C-alpha cells in the first residue's frame, strides 16, 4: 500500500499526537483518583513470578484470570482495602510439561487448593505514588503475612470500554517453602519474586 505525501504526513501527525491525548486523559497523581469500589479487570491484570533455576537462570511464569476488589480512599489511603483471588490452574510457563507439573500435587495441587488469595489489613503511603500494603496470603492451604510494595501508575477513562480504570504495579518476595511448596528446594530456588500488574475498574 502506498501513501501520498499529504496522507502520510497527516498519519504521522495523528500518531505523534496520540501520547499527548492519552496523557491528557490520565492522571498520575493518586490524590486525583476517584475514590470508590473497584473490581479487578482480569484481561489486563497479571501475576508474574520468577525464581532461580539450578543456579543458572531465573525462570518465570504467570497467573491470569485474577479477580477481586479494591475499596479505594484517595484522601485517606490507609482506609483502602484490597482483596484478590488467583486461580492456580491459570498458571502458565514456556514449558507445557512444567505447566502441568505445577498444577499437580507435587507443587501447587490446584485440584485441592484451587485459589490463592491475598487480603490486606493495612495500607501505608510511602512518598507520592507508592504504598506498602500488608496482608495475609493464602497459598497451598497455608496462610502467612506478606507485604506488597505498590506503585500507582495512572487512572482515567479507558478509551476502549469507556470505564474509569486505575492501574497499579506491585512487587513482593516470598519463600515457597513457607507455604509447603518444597519440590526441588534448594536446587530450584525457594525465594520467589512476584511482579503484579493490576487494572481496576470503578463500580460506583
């Protein structure tokens, strides 16, 4: 397909203008976010994990189809509450064999423990756009206190579905043996790094 110069120039100008339009519709100051009850938007929420594999490389995978709610108080962040449920059977890696193994009773035992959950009990704002969220993580039938380091990314009207959306990134570090998932420790790392991309749609 060929473009005439005027058409190509117009297309270039339109593309160049897209970031400006997006930034104009998105707020990055948490104080400007709409307070209320939000539901996780599963299509754009991912829970990634990474651990050391035989001391050679860090191997990664992810969970999807996450559900849950966020009660967000932008004026008093400490009053906010988060509840998340992660279906274990959604786990994916680059190896079909390993993916199936992770669902088995040698690892996560998805049949017996179909969901991992995190329920917050405290939110502490750190700086302008970050917070520490502590709560209880239940995995493999074991509940332990864990901490999320959360960064606010942005909020605004999603141009695709027209829903008000707030986005966050979070990181955490856990020991899988604390939750009874001990297969191949220490050859396959016990320390697991979590990286979470969370999209939340406002409900009221």
